[in-house]
DNA sequence: TTAAAATTAATTGTGTACAATCTATCTGAT
DNA sequence: ATCAGATAGATTGTACACAATTAATTTTAA
C-alpha cells in the first residue's frame, strides 16, 4: 500500500489553521454571549466601531464575506438594534450600514474582551507576535 | 469618543486566523471538486487513509468535530461509496468507519493535492514552517 | 441615446459547526 | 442482579459560508 506522507493531517498547513480558527471562535463564545453577539456579528461590529459607517460592499471587503453571508448578519444586527440599514441616496444599489447609539455603547461593554481572550492563550508574547505577523503575510500574499 | 485600539480587527489574532482558514479552504475547492469531496469530507478521508478503520468517536477526536457535524459527513461519504458505517459487535453504541476499495483508490487521485496547494501559496518555506510550528503549538497549549 | 455590460444586494440551495437534547447501550457499585 | 451514571451517536435548531442565480440600478460605449 502506498504511504502518502504528505497526505497526513499533521503535515498539512490547512488543518491546524482550520482547528485553531474554530478553537478561537469557541473560546470567544462565553464572552460574546454576554453581549448577545455571535463571532461573525462581533467582527462586523468591530469593523463598524472602527469606521462608523460603511456600505455593505465595503464591509464585505473588510471582512472577506459575501452578501450571502452578510445580508442575514446585518438584518440580525439591525433587529438587535446595533446598526441601521438604509439605501444610499446617491446609488440605490448600495446599502449603507451605520451604528446606532446602542451599537456605539456596545463598544464599551466589548472593550475588555481582547484582554480576557489574551489570558486564555497560554503562549509567550513573542510567539504570538510572530504568528500574527505570519498570518498577515499569508493573507497579503495568498488572497486574491 | 473612545478609541479602543485593541478592538481593531488588524490587532486581533482571531481575525487573520479566521480569514486564512477560510481562504485555504477556498483554494482547495477546485482541486477537491475533481474528487467530489468538500473540505470537511477531505480531512475525514485523510484521517481514514491514515488509520484505515476508526470509530466515529476516534474520528471526532482526531478532527476536533462532534457527532452533530460528523454524522451527516459520514453518511454522505457512505453514500458516495468511500466509507462503510457499521456498529461495533463489541459495543453497539460505537460506530465503526472503514474504507471501501473506492475510498482507498481515492487516495491515489488525491496524492497530488498537497503539492498543488503548495504552489498556490507564495510564501517562503521558512515562514511556512514557522507558521506550521506555531499553529501546532497554539493547538497544543490552547485546546482542552 | 440607448442597449449592453457592470455593479450591488438579496435569494436559493448545499454543507458544515456546534450547543443542547435524546436514545440506546454499557459499566460499576451496591 | 440491578439501577444510577456514563458513554456513543443521532437529532434538532440556529447561524454561518459560499456558489450560483436573480433583480434592480447604474455605467459605458456604440
């Protein structure tokens, strides 16, 4: 029988990426539950806190999500009162997302999350910085 | 207005992990389409190629997936003729997954995928090795 | 000017993920 | 021997993720 060493899970890059990504989202869950946000809703709100107002298109570019994913997320966030959705006057095709006062206030309640998450990760800072740098490098060289 | 630097997407570890993971899966898609496999089905088959026979429980431990995810994946792989599902004689609770001849042959057709994927990633080998090492370290220190 | 092409969201369909619950089976302590 | 607890999968419900298609609007080029 052939022994395809390169087909072993432990030798792939994809698999630890996939596992680590899911694990981080899992670790966020109890923290995000208190804000009534899912992980996808959380990163959407992070983009909104940073930019205050964005079109759905711009949001998709920032988050690497298409309208099939974003449309229901934005409708949910609107239902929760954190954002408003309205068509652009300039271009009726474009959907403008803006923060509500409640959405803005949520940022205060979210402010402790990055630090709380940091405490969950038992790796030294140097490794985390390297990991962060290499992931960004991977994104920059591999996407699109 | 407060400026929560640590809440910016670019300063998170979670976000590049999430984006890179999705991006890698997206890059696999055209290669896996030829095998009639999704990414989740592919890593399941990789575990099977490595072990020949596993219980659903063991598969879940290897892949970090629970029965809610695995049950439909395994039923699909059975329908495609790549694995067999049968209850253990020793313990009726346990579901034994084994490779069919077709499932085994699929490994030959999958053998070129790791190399093809490698060519899609435009990062030097040293960085990729470091990334691989740090992701495994992250998995080992952060999960469970 | 106007018809074709491009752009933006929304919709549809498939396939995960995972928490929570359920069901069947097995194990162990009395 | 038996029943309480543990264990293994299956099921249910919610929420993505994304490809493909659709619908509405805008842009562009003949």
